[in-house]
C-alpha cells in the first residue's frame, strides 16, 4: 500500500460574529490557523491598519461628503473596494497586500467566480484590512446595517501569527485567491439579506419554522423569517430533512485520527441542522460533546486535520441557516482558480495534483492556510486508503461522491439509480437562481442604507433574453406609465451578471461551467439598475395602481421616444417567472425591525396581477 502523506496539523477555530443596530450586524466567516513557521525569516515591519492616509480605492462609489449619492465615475456591476496598508517599509512607504492591480484582479475574479445580479450595485463597499471592533481572528464579516463587507488579512500577514514572509514578492493570483472565497462567502450573506430575509412574518412567501439561536434578542427572534420556497428546496436537495434511513455513512477500515471521534459517525447532517435551527432534541445525546473528543476529522489518512474539538456552540454557528446559505453555495458553485491551475510556476506555494492544494488550502512547509471553501469541504470529504475522495456527510450535491454513500447496514444512503443524474445539483442550483429572481424584468428593490431615513429607492432586474447587446452603450431607460398615461423615465445602468455552478466539487473555472440553461432557463446575460425612484413620485403616480413598464433605448440619442425605440416587456413570461420564484419583490429587509420601526412605513413591493376580464397582465406597486 502506498505510504500515506503525513498529516499536517492545523488549528481551526470557527465562530460567528454578529453586530448591528446595537444588537446585531452580520455573519462573518472565520477560520484561524496556528502553525509554527519554519520558513526562512525575511525582513518585516510593524503591522498597521485603518490609516486613511495609507489607503487606496478601486471603483469608488460614494463621495466622502455624500454617502448616498453614487459618483458618476462608478462602474456599475463592479465592486467598490478600499484597501488599507498593512505595513510600511524602511522608508515609510505603505505596503498593501493586494495593491491597485490586486484590487482590480480581485474584482475580475469575483465577477467570474461569484453569483451576482442587480443587487451588486447596492453593496456599498468592500474593505480590506480596515480595523474594527471585530475579533482579530475573523477573516471576514458583513454588516447588514450598512451593506458593507470587511475582509481581514491579519491571520496571513501578521508576523505574530508565525509566518514571516515577504508578501510583496508573492504572485497576485495567489493572494487574490486566498481572500476571494471569504469575499464570496460574505457576499452571499448580503444576497441572503437582500432576497431571503426580505419578508415580513405575515407574508405568504415567508417561512417561520426555524428558530434563531445566534442572538438572545427577542426582537430578532420574533421577526426571524426566511423565504419559504428557498428554505424548502435548500433542505430537500441537501438532505437537511429527517429520514427513515440511517444517514450515518460508514467505510470499512477508515477511522479518524487516534483518540478522536468523527462528528459524522455519531450524528447526521440533519441532526446538526436540527440542533442549530429547530427546538432542542435531548434524545440526540448532545451532552457527549462535552467530552471534547469529537472532531470534524473523518479519516486518519487525510492530509489535513482540525485540532479544535467540536462543541454545541460551534455546531449551532456552522449549521445555522444563516451560515449554511454561503457555505453550501461555495461547495456547489465556487470553482478553483484557472489562473493558478494553469500556472505551474509558484514562488511560495507548490501545486498538489489532488486538487486540494491551492483551492481548499495553501501550504508550504509548516505553513497552512485553509480557504473559506476548504473549511466547508474538508468537514465533509476525507481520503480513502487509495487516496480517493470519500464523502462523510450527506449535505452534498455531486453524484460522484453521493453514489458511494452507504450506512453500517450496507444500505445506500443516496440511491443514484432512483434519481435522475445531477438531481440534487440541479435542484439546489435552481433554488439559488430563483432566489435572485433570475430572468424577471423587475426582481429587486433597494435603498442605499436600511439604517437611515430613505425618500427613494432603486429598481433592478434582468433585461430580456433577446436583448441586443449592441445597444449596451446607448442611453436606456425604464419607462413606468400609469393608467392615466403619466410616465416617469428612470435611467438604467446595464451590466453583465453571473450565474454558475460546478459539475464537481473541485472543478477549475472555465467558460463551460453550468449556467441557467442547465435548468432549462433562457439566458439573461445582462442586468440593470436604475437611478432612484422617489417615494413622492410613487405616491403621486403609482401607489396601488397598475402600471406598464417598457425599456426605451434611445438609439439616435435625440432624447425623444420613437415607437421603434420602445421595447415592451413580455408580461406573460414575467408572470411565469414571478410565480416560479415565489419571492416578494420589496425594499423591506428583516433587520429594519430591529429597533427602527419608523422605517417600516417606507417600504414598498412590486407585484404582477392578472386581469382575466381585461385580458391584461400588469405591474402594481403597493405599500409593504
């Protein structure tokens, strides 16, 4: 038998960071590694942070004097990123982890490997290395009160973390990849806040079956809801429902490291979901976790090892629905970097033929850095005696690993003969795509900030699948007309969107990745985002009234509407997508209820109504 690679010991601490409105803010991804470095020491200077004079901007969105007015130079459909220097050299010059070219590459890689639509334009900022009140060991977090993402690099660059490496000499593609998965993880919290947590408790599209166990505030708990369709499909296609079949995977001769018990040898993925999100079930013997010998290490043969035991608080965090939304998304959709896997020349990190290194983790000597997706995948995947991938938990969507799942009785846990190929993958991909409202002409309403008084909102959506992209640089407007033929023209900012999924968990990015046509959907290549529609105009022209929506492409740029320049929306198609997605289109967000009740009166929703007598399908905007 081939000699197994000696395990690399790592120390992984997982915890959640919740702030906001004085009570709660957002969920952050945290994975911290403690490994003594044997790398040759290089000169290193004092780590600094939050020095405005040593910060750089990419695609600045707001002027410092007005944080609600978008700059004319802002490029829609892109991130706005601000990086703070983490050190200075011997001459006092700032040292940036990414720098100007790195920020540009981070944005480009995000647009290739993340999933986004019109909502990207209301993510205010991404901050890198900006100090805050967050605990140092968190690699990132999202603030729903401000719609901002914070990424920390201290665990990488701080010499007190036992790595003394001159990051200026490292390849940009490596450095970008080390933070990209954290960024996508946090972005999915933003997506969840925009689309999943935008229902009131009495909304027919809301689901109140889950408990909120990450905060003690009764206000937060009382207003906690999710989108009913999304949570139902999410649980169905990831195995987060109870089963009459024993859901504990079993592999003969595969054991965890000595003196450890694998969590998934005792409890199923559903059990962990139940502990985190449903009423406490004492019959599951959770008190055993107090023995501190349960780990997310599933195979002693695997080249990685978590050295922190699992406890109830860690599990409640990891398997809370809030955390599962980005974690399961990364496993399903986030691909490895084609820049790295095309390039065999590395200054610092070697390539691993298994596909684990430079995707799930980075290692060199005794230095070990787990990525956000690695933190999720490595809890589920382990190595067999022939170094093959084995699946140890049922919350998975790829057939190749699911097909091997059997329990101790020899019964297949997931019988691929019963289900169509890619049944789970297709179902979960559809759940996420529908949550975004993919394909709907109006899919998004939003404000600059939910933590302030708003007098206007933006509209976003998807351009028709037959939109001619040769018009992308021509002035384009969303024309809203009421039944009295009064209309308002809203300037549309058009940009590409991105909706992808993988065919295998370790797929490298390519143009051949799965797209919405895998779900038999039309391809809507472009999204739009309008200038603000004032509440005054809504109340004057559209409130509780039917209205018509058209796209006006001013092809000759004469600022006059010609009939041939007006593109009517296919309302039959939009009604079909509206009914399929089963998500309320509103600028309401659940965090608005956390002590800012005055804002509740400034929320609206857009609906599609069918009038069988008039044989018409129309939009309606109402208070929400």
